[in-house]
C-alpha cells in the first residue's frame, strides 16, 4: 500500500542559467575510493565522506578528521560495485542521533540497510550499535544500486536497488512485481517502536540507479540509471507523484528498445539519455539550491563516471533542456550537498571538489572596517571582505598561530601588491567573509587596490579609500568600575571615550596583547552611568560604532 504524501510542497523554481564559468575547487584529498559526501542537517557544519571499503570520515572547516566517524570494514564486502554504498541522516537526526547505511555484507555480498547510533561524542558513531532493518539477497556482485535518501515530501527513506546484476537482467527482476531488485523502494523507519519497516516498491524498471536525489525545495525525485550497452538515462519523478512509475528496464534501455519490438505501454520515459560517445556510467546529481550563486538556482547537475562529462539540465517540466558543461577529467562517483545547499563532486580517485562559479567577486562596498563595517581600510587595522567565491570551505577557519599566515585554505588577499596577513576565512549562513590585517605599507597611498585569490583564481582588482583613522569597536567588558574596550582603526591616535555622553577617563591605550591590529582601551566608568548606556570612541574627528554598557 502506498500512502499519499500530505506535506505541502514548495513551488517548483526552474529559472536557471547554464554557467559558462564553472570551476571545481578541491576541498579534500587523500581519500580511499570515496563514493559519497553528505551532511547531517544538524547545524554542525560537518560533512560526511563515505569510503567504499567501509569508513565514514568527517570534513569540517576544510579539514578531514583523522579518526573515522564510523569504520565497518570488517562487515563490508568490497570492491568493484560492492562496498559501503550509501549513507543517510533522518530529518530529526539532531534529536535521535541515529543514521542509516547501505552496504554489501560479508561473506555473501547481499544488500544490508542498517541503523547506527552516535556514541558519547557526536563525532564518533558506535560501531557496535548496528540494527539491521533489511537484508536483500543479491544474485550477482554487480548492480547493487546503493543510494539511500529521505524524501522532504513524506519523510520516508528511499532506497535505489539495482536489478541484481549479471547482464541484461537475466531474471527480469526489474519488471517482476514480486522482486525488490530493479526498484525504487520506500521504508518507513522513523516512527519509533512498532514502525512499519516493510519495504515497499515505489517505482520499478530500473537497471542500476547508482545515484538519486530529492530536490530539497520542491521534493522532485531525480534518478541516474546506469545503462547496459547503449544508453545512460536520467529519470524524473515530480513531487506530486503517488509512485508506481515503471522506467522501462529491461524492455527498454533509455529511450530505445532493449527487447525486440518492445512494448512501451505504461512506461515512463527518461527526461534525458545519451549514448556511448559521451560516456558509459551515469552519476545522478542534485538540483542546485545554494545561496552563493543565485543565477544557477534550480539547475540540475549530473555527470558520467567513465568520461568525466558534466551536464546541467533545466526545466520547465515536460520541456527540459540539457547542456554539456565541461569534461571534468574526473571519475565522478557522486555529488553531494552541504547544509546550505552548495554542491560537491566526489572523485573516486580520492578527492572531493566544491562546484564554484567564476573568480572571487568583491566590490568596494564589501571592503570594510571589521568592527564598524564602515567602508575603507586603515593601515595596520583589522578589515573584512564580504563577497562571493572567496573561499571553498563551509564553516570558519581561523589562523592557528602568530605570525598570521598570508593564506588560509587556498584563500589570500593582496593590498597594493602586499600580501595581507589573514585572521580567518568563513562561509556561514550563506555569507562569505575574510578577516585580515591591513598591511602598514598601505599608508603610502590614498587608495588601496585589493585582490582576493581563491585556489589559484583571482578576483578583479577593487579600489577603496585608505583612511588614516576610522575607529571601530568590537567589545566592551566591564571589570567592576572599569571597562576594557577592544577595537581597531585608531591609527595610533588615543581615542576619547564617552559612556552615555559623558567622557570617561582613559587609564590605558595600546595594542591588545597577543592580537595583531587590535587596540585595548581601559577606562573608568563615570559615576551614575546607567546599564545600557552607549559606549563610543572618537579619534581623529571620527566616531566609532556604539556599544552598550
């Protein structure tokens, strides 16, 4: 029995441009046959990389943790088309702290869908907590499918199952309604004790749906189904579907008959297929829904494992348009999303890449005092750059020590040709930021020429004003009757501090210990100063932003 989805679905947004300046930025390397990258949706900023032999690794703030999140290599039969093939976190993972995997087991190579729990630390799973939900016998070692994903439309877990292997589906599993092979299955696994975890056949006629995904906004389902000898195909199921589609295998291979004089009655045709001149093993991808690149929102990306070709597809439904974007020269085993919807490509040869567009994009309005956000640069002060394409990380990477580095995870800044020391690079909640120390040499010019470089690609030069004094305050910490104030942009001028409009006696002004570009000001709080009074610094005739007492 199939239950109709009851979720209200987001309006489908197809408007998207085919990018002419797509580039791939490497964010992780040294991996052993990676097959997947995904996230937990728990706000942690972590990404989880699946290695085929049976390990799951954590990527956070641009660094792959040395200790695996989960290591079940002793349970997994690998490799070829076998291994740890799928990973999915339920929508309520933050509360349940359990997740699901899809692997082929030892010694038989059968498909296992299992649940694991997180251990005492959220960065480590309990390898002994396995609860096997389903085991599906595999008659041959190939065509295991392997993808698992939770649908935003009904909250259930979907499983892509291959036809059981060999060649030509000799058992006709994909068209057999009594076989779980060659199907898209649906399991209800998140209702707690007593939940119905019986597999349900949601769609049939699939040969080897290696990667399938749901559009996070619309709920539409996209399937990349690997072909036999002639055609690779992309299948599409709108969120409004009640299931039951038959995608044709083995009657058809893509848009062509596989069986002689095949009967196409009741079959759902692919929205795109291609022949062997363009590749031989399709890897389904994602619809881009990230905030970095609004121009490509709604574009579906997919690739071919054998040729490395990367395509984009856009709607509207019923009139899809597909364009070959580039030859990546990668063995694309999977795509992935981070929490914010940015897309990644997994190279089976051992690396993960972020999909980016064009060079870093910076404007003069985005080059500001790091505390007050006023435009311009103060020599020796702390500044921020806001823009797009500034970094390839998700999260925040801070400089680990002094002297400050002039590059952090492939990002660097020059000001009038001088490399700027960097405090941090970040991509959080759709906003990219670089915090840096303005080189003192900038004082030699009334204008600053700023260039950002991200992984070898540089922005256009952007000019902004050089300002001798531009006070900005970060924080004010009360110590009894005294106040410690931290700020930047004073240009060496001792500031006048007012609290609630009353001048406060400055007892100390100088560099903050151990922090380049930051000044510390200690003042006595005037008698009668009320809680919540504004704290303002004035230097060189310029006033800072206000803090609250």
